[in-house]
């Protein structure tokens, strides 16, 4: 699946997107796999309350299943004016 990183998440990880082969069942499982890779991932995912996730461009929860998902995007909460 494609994993996209936006804003400060991208800055901490050093990538805007990557292709990931995973056995993760949920978004939370994917986060755990990514966090275990390297410290830069662990730092980016250290506080999940400060992150949002979208699956195939639809907002989702970290408990959401990944079955059939082609794209996962991580980004900070957005504020509008």
C-alpha cells in the first residue's frame, strides 16, 4: 500500500510517501510496525492524539481495518478560518 505523510509528519520521517508491504490488520498495527523501523518513525508517531489518518482519502480511526486499503495518509489536525 502507499503511505503518505504530510506537514510535520513528513518532516520528521523525511519522506512524503512510500510503498509499504505490511501484515498490519489495523491502522494502529501499521503505526506500530512503522514506529519499530527507526527512531524517526517512532518520533513521528509518538503522540497519536496529534495525528489524523485517512484511508483511501476518507478520514478514519486508528482502530480501522486495513483490508482492501490502497492508500494511508497521516497528517496533523487541520484548522480552518
